[in-house]
């Protein structure tokens, strides 16, 4: 086992604590993404009842799922700042994972729509403790020369967990009830109960991994002056906008474009004359590209620089978003989503690495939370935008996403400069700072 662990560490060439954190986030990602599939099924089951406040079940599902995203994203700058102020990342991660474990178990007791709303809101709060502290920890364990690779490895395993959860969740629910060999006659649990137990167990496993394998970096210092404010103007005066703010806006636009597909499954299936299986494959294509490319792109941006990859990724996002509104076959939609995933992979790890390069001592939590908050908001805004716009025509949501991608590309190209002073020549020459 130790030899295998050494081989894995050598393959990914990162601090063992980064790898341990990546595995921990993979485990809690499996459990958390389970709920994306399970909660809508749970809401429509006979188990849940109570006041609906005049809302349809579909709207209740949307509110429950969206509340998690909006709370999580809104609170990340706050928790990131506090982790900077106390200079302790591990404690924040453990608080969040502990909250996830308990709230996953709380679903077993939920019997009303309101209780589900409260539990999901508390889960959003819990994840808001985990994300900024995790990214800050990766940033502080890395150096300027390997930061991209570390971010890539971390994101790769996190996305593996996020992608694997929904695949297994439906099967766990549908194959229930289960009889556990406890006592003389055994104990029977429903498929829903089994899913919530799986989510709680994976969160508890993550807690154990972080407790045993993770320590705060020796050089991390508390920053009592950590500021919650996000700089909009460039303090150096070289550009109009602050580069981290610019990357946050670009990340928001990218995530919005990526998430447009989420809520228009009926329209997509009708247009392409396909079933739900094809839609699931198309939706997962983005995650597949991310898993395959995050680590190599992160490594490459340590060699060639951050900015070229971000610019190329944003440029690629433009046609890959627009074409999704124009395709007419399931196969071409799959290829479009795969290409959009490539665009996202080119942007995300290098953007985090560039922001990490710019973050000062004790500022990783607050600075990098700008990007993680923006991504979370984009994932929440995208489905709402497509749901509102698709009534005007199938292509309209994707035109909207394309416009955002164009604006994001212009902002990155004009407002973000390279942070690596020494790097190999990039194969494709880029003007404007490269």
C-alpha cells in the first residue's frame, strides 16, 4: 500500500497533503452530488408533505437546489476572510465537513418541504466553510512554479467525485429497499435512506482523511487585517480593473454558459429526438473533459504561463457555447459539450493559479474565494437564465451565453497580465503581455 501511495504521489508530483485533500474532496463530492439526483425524487415521494406555500413541486425543487448554491457562493468571501484572519485552514474544512455529515443524516428525519429547505440551506453554509479554506490550503502548499499543477490535481479528483455521485444515486434509490443483517430479523431501510447514509458516510470519510492526513502549512500566518471588500479597480494603476476581480467576472460568465443546459432537458431531447440517456451523456461530457485535462493543463501553465491558457479557453468558449443552440443531432451536442469542457479546463486551474500568484501572505482565502464564489453563482444563474430565455427560441439561451463569453474574453485579454516571470515560449504567440 505504501509503495502504491508513493507511485501515485510521484505520478501527480504534488505535496502529499494536496493529494490527501483532493481525495477527501472527491469523497465528499460523491455524497454531495448524490443529493442533486435524490432530492428531486425525495420531494415528489410520499415521504414529504406539509405546506407548499402555494408553490408547485417543480418550483419547490428549484428553490431547494438553488438555495444551496446561492448561500454557498454568497458566504464564501466571508468564510475565506475569517480563515485568513485566524490563519487556520484545516479547522474551517473540518467544521464544514462535520456540518455536511450531520445534515446528510438530518434528511432521514425530514418530513416536510420546509425542513428540506432548512437542511439544504445548512449544507450550503457548511460547504461555504470548505471551499475557500481548501483552495487557500492548496495555494499555500504550492509554490509559484507548481501552483497550476497542484490546482489541477485538486480539481481533477474533486470533479471525479462530483461526476460519480449522480451516476450511482439513481441506482441506489431504485434498488431499495435494503435489508441489513442486524439483529435476528434484520433491519430494512428504503432506497432514500440508503442514499442519505451513503452521503453521510462519504462526508465522514472526508472528515477522517482531513483529520489524519492534513496539517496547515508551516508558513501560514494569521492576517488580522484581512479585508472582506473585493477590489474592483487595479491598485497598481496599470489596468482599469483588478486582475482577480476580472478573473472572477470571467469565471462567472464561463460557469453561466456551462450551466445553461441544466434546466432545458425536455427542449433538448425534443429538438434532438433523443432520450434522457443521451442527455445524461451530453451533460457528463463537460465533466469528462475537465477530469482528463485539469492536471495536464495545470502542469502546462506552470511551464508556459497562466494567461495564454485562460485567453485560449475563453476564446474557445465562444463557439462551443453558440453551437449548442444550433446542433440537430445527439452526437454533435455531445461533441459541443466536450469541446466546452476543454474550454473550461483551459480556464479554471490557470485562473486559480494566477489569482494565487497575486494573493499576498495570509490573503489566499479571501482572494481565491472571489473565483470560487463566481463559479458557484454562475452554476446557479445559468439554469435560471436558460429557463427564462428558452421560451423565445431554443437558440436564445446559447446566444446569451455566447455574449457573456465574448465579454469575458475581452476582459481577460485587456485586464489580466502574466504572473510568471520565467517560462517557456508558448507555441501560439499571443499579444498583449505575452
